């Protein structure tokens, strides 16, 4: 678990289950207003990570990639929502603006796949996760906190996932 700087954490996942577990720990920390950007090629493990995130957050719904429907909404028993946005099929940031990201961010945590396609309209403060395919089982996950809220999320994640401070 090399820490590149205090706001960056790199983690090598040895299996889809391990990716889900780190997602569960991260999901348990998320609150309305939080933005998670998941960048990685097809097969890098974004949906697997989101499965863990949603489970850790408390979703009652099963997770699937929203590639064709753009946004999936997962609900908890208390009716709160987690938004899972896939911008792969969007042509431009202005097209994404029509989705009313602000409303999603206010209502619940927002997880965005392919965030680089709409980066120009995203808030500067966010948690950015780069996922890279290493081999059939292994993935590299690099978490980068941008802003005080996300620095706190990183500290909490390090503590719950790795026992660090």
C-alpha cells in the first residue's frame, strides 16, 4: 500500500472480492454530496468496485453497469439514494449538464464512471479513483483526494481498510 503523498493511496487488489471489500469500506463512509470519479478502461473493475460501494453504503438493490441507461439509482431502507452515472455514451460535457448533476449530488453520493469525459463540469473537490487492469484477477486502484472532505474520507478509508492513521 504505497502512499504517494498524504492525499493519494495506491492499492493492488488481488481478486474481485478484494476490490468489492475495499469498495464496501469506502461505501460505508459516503454521504450525500460526495463525488467519486472512477477512471479506467473497460474491464478495469469499475463495476466490481461499485458493487462493493453500494453494498457498504447499504443499498438494497443489485448493481449493474449503467452504460446503456446512463444513471442507475440505488436505494437504502431509509429511502436515501446513491447515484451511479456512466458517461461513456455521452457526447459532451454540455450533454451531461442536462442530467442535473447538482440535484444528484445534493440527494446522495454520486459515483461517476468515465469522469474524464465530463471533467470540465465536475466540482474540483472529489475523490478520483484510477483503476488499471493488471491481469485476470488483479487490479491497481489509485485513490486521489481533492479537497478537505475527501482527505477525511481517505484517512477514514486507510484506518478501516488497512489499520493506518
